[in-house]
C-alpha cells in the first residue's frame, strides 16, 4: 500500500453519475415515497424519525435522487458523513476490492494491514507530533465511550466534564453528556453518573473573550468537581448539534493548559468537525490546540461505519490487553474506504475545497443578512457554516431565538429541492454541512431558494 503523496498537478474535474443540479418533478414527498412511508410505519419503530420523508434511491457528489426522480441539493451529507461526496469513485472501488478479499476476521483475533494503515494515517493527520496510538470502533458515540474509559483508566479518576450546548451521542453515557435532553434522552434514564456540565464559549450570546470564557469554565471545574477527581474534559472544537458555535480565540488552548497542569485528559470530539470539513484535517488546528485524545467518525470512511480514538501513546497504552476492541470495530471494508478517503483528500486538494465552499457560502449568507434582520449571526469555518435566527428587531439587543423561522425555511427549502438541517440548543440555527463536492453553482442555487424562503417569512 503506497503512502499518500501531495499531487504535483491540478486534479482533474470529477465525473458524476448524477447530474449535479436541483430538479423537482413531483410533489414532495412524491407518490412512491408516500407508499414507502406507509410500509415503514408498519415495521419501523416510531422512535426512528426522519427529517424529510423522501426515500433516496441514488446519490452522487452533492445530489440526492429520490424514488420519484426528484433531485435534492444535499446540505446535510448524512450529518457530515459523506464529506468527500456521495458514492465517491475511489471509495466505492476500494470497498468493492476489499469485499473480494476479506470482509471480516475481527482484528483482536487475526489482524490485517488495513486497520494498521488507518491508524498510521490518523497518527499523521491528527494535531501534534507526539507519538500516538489508535483504537478503531464503529460509531461516534462508541468513540466517545472509549475515549472516556481510556481517560479514566489512565488517570484513575472518576469524573467526566463536558461543555454546555454539547452533543456526544445516544448511548447511556453520552446521553448523560449531552446538554439538551429532548429528544435524545427523554424517558430513557437513569443515566450514567459522574458527568458534569461546565460553561462553554458562546461569543454571540455571552460576549466573553476566550480568556474570560476559559476562566469561567475552569472556575466551574475547580469548584464543582475538583481537578483531583476529574478524569477528562470532552470538548467539540466547533459544537455541532449545539449550533456550530465557534469558541472565542484562546479558549481551547487555555483549557488544555489547565488540563495538562492538573493531569486531566482533554479530549477533542471531532466526530462532526474532523476529516477536512473545516479546511484542515481537524478543526482543533484552527485554534492552535493540540488535544490529548482526538475522536473521529462520520466522514472518515466515506459513508461506511467507522470511528476512532487517537491520542498520546502513554494515555492510549494505559488500557490493558483485551480492554479495548469490539466485534466490528475497524472492519476491513470500512478501513479500506477510510484509506481511500485520506487519499482523495490529498489527491483532490479537498482542504482547499472546504475553504472555497466556506468562502462562497458565507458571502452569500452575508448578502441575505444585509436584507433580513432575522439573521442574527453567521458563523463557522470551511464547509461547516450556520446562521442563528432571531425574532426581527432583536438581533443586536435581546437576541430572542426564532425556531419558527428555522422550521419554515427548512420546509420551504425541501419543497424546492434543497435539504437543510436545523440545529441549536434553542432550535433556531440553520446549519450548512455540504459535501466537499458541492459546486459554487449549487451553492448559489440553494441560496436563491433560501432567499425566497426568507422573503416568504414576511
């Protein structure tokens, strides 16, 4: 298997099997989607909801095609999973080739090179030049669980700290770590204990500098928990479900300095923000932050289930033999896909594409903000951008959340062939999480749809 090489020439334009355009040919949802929805209601738990009940038949690049032939510009990417594009050719080819060789042996019984190569790539690409180790698992929540248990093993301490507005998953431990209970945790308790929620940095609403926000967080950690009992602090460098909050400058490095001083493991939850999403491999790099452990998932394998915990060798090696692993963790097919993802990022200069997308999208949203005072703030980095909506006339004063506007805009966009996601603790954030295959033309088309939606709000 060859090492990743930086391309010497400009990459060739991709060829897509689905026309990269928006096209609506039926009502949304269409008749075939209605039929499938009826079948679903009879056999799928009502607890598994869907944001938009259109049933997808094909997907390529930045476009989804439903069973009725409607084509949607996808600004969700499976919540940041298909980062390099739907059915990206090199990922499909790598997974198909691996399917012919080995589908499963279980790495903890008989290992294979693909797992090792993914660990090598994560060691190279996660922040910091220190010696690193990796364990591969299946999902983001499983990565969080393993990161916490490794930190507890290393420190011999019990307590776990997270930040306000955080989201970390739907398992028992991660439900306790989430800031917002509904819908993720309602009625599912009791939850894991020894989890504490510290104040975060939310510049739009708290107005604090990074230093002041960090001092507030550290004050909470020292007074409410005590450093001697704290195993780890788990932080999303850009908070995802919370509304794409970008912390104030200096916030994360100051927290890391405190954690290092007191022997606390600081963990970067890069499950949504990692893998080239922000124009760097990991969002932590934008803040001059070198975490002790980095959690990756979502975009790492182009749509196949894979996740990892990567961190300082002395911390990761604290776990005893047999203490880490799982039946499907680091599956060979998913690992082959992940290697192709890393190679595609380099070969197609996708870090630059993320920066290009952020520039185009932010400029278009700034034009809308100048016209519609319902837009309180635009924030984000690279292809991870959001707008926070407030009640008209309150943006510079009380900043009253406006979740009704978000719901209306998401519904309007869906009817016009644009898939958007809501977010935010108050439900008042529209997030844009497109694949890095999305063109400027598709972005501008989606912005026109959004413009009409804002106008319709009155």
